[in-house]
C-alpha cells in the first residue's frame, strides 16, 4: 500500500484508493480552474480574480500529477514538510473566509430600491472598450434605465473618468448608451468624469448632487453590479449618503466566480484603507 502524508499530519497514512481519488480530484479541479482562467485572460480580463484561480489550479494539478514524488521528498525534508503543512493550513483558513464572504454577499443581493422617493440615481462605472460599455457596465445601465422610467424626475448621475490612453470618459460612454438605446434626454443626466474607483465615484458625485439641489440626506439610489452592492453601500454611507439604497444589476454568468473572488480582496482592501 502506498504511503502518503496528509498536509496537516506527518504520521497519517491514506489508503491507496483514497489517494487515487484525491489525485484525480486535484487534477480535475485544477484543470477546470486553469481552463476557466485562460478563457477570461484571452478576453483580456486580467485581474486577481482571473490570475489567482490560474495559480491555484496549476498548484492543484501539479500536486495531483507529482503526488508520490512530492510525498517522498517531504519525508526527507522535515523543515519543508512543516512549511508545507503551514501552507495548507493557511489555504484552508483563507478558503473558509472566502466562503463566509460569499455567504454574506449572497444575503445582500436582490435589493428593492426606493424609486418612488429617489431624488437621484447614481450609476457606478465598470469599464468600456472601443466606445462601448463592457457587458457588466451595459447591465448596470440597463438597470438604471429601468429605474429612470420608474422615477421620471430623478437626476441620473453617471460616474467614470478617463482610463489610461483614453480620449473619452466612461461617463460619456454611459450617457451615449442610455440616450441611443433608451432615448433618455441629456438634460436628465449629469456626468462625473474624474473618478477611477468606487470611493471616488461617490465622492465626486456629491458636489454634482448638491449643485442640483440634492442633499446627502435625500433619498438616492446607487446602481451597480450585484457582487458590488455590499461594499458600495458601505462606502456611500461612510461618505454621508444617509438614505442610500442599492439597485443591483446581474453579472454575466461566466464572470461571476472571477468577480466575486476579486471583490473579496477589494472588500478587504477597502476596509484596510478606511473607505468604509
């Protein structure tokens, strides 16, 4: 019977059949993660949500393929074996925390915004290419157009600045989309063209709201993607929007695992940086 050691115990022996199933599982899961990441990377979706699954997938696949060789090497190097156990322990703690975040985020989805009293609808940007919104941003704008019909007197604030090498702001692209697709008049829209992050989206929108006679204490609806609502709401309230409600747009199915993973780290970063 082949002998192997669990990552958390150098003396535990696994049965041969369980070893085989574990190796197959590692290789299968790892291959799926690699393929998923490559599909998104080919589409130039390059961020932590696509790169980390690629790295984890490669590690799992390599572990499954070279299982026995790795176990033999760890037996001969006790210091590295303890480090290996620490890596697995850290990965387990991280995985539990990520699952917990997903549960929390899932409980925060499917908001019902108070459009009957809303003075303004603030739409957060999410990127554009060749003068057109990304699929994620288009879904946010579609949601905003729906709300604009329900609140015909609400000001629509479109947020998004100039990216690197861009000659057109994201807010302009958003305004063009809403006008061309839904016939929303330019006089209903106000453009915030300087921001490059969620915190700046909201901070730079406050002077625009005040210029239109809308106070931070007035009802405001913020439109963003479903995975983004938890962090965006916390940032908005931290910046003084006392009666903000969220309107969540769906995320393209292929993008969901990647953006939820990226949002996990963005949420931690926002907390560390004091954004909320």
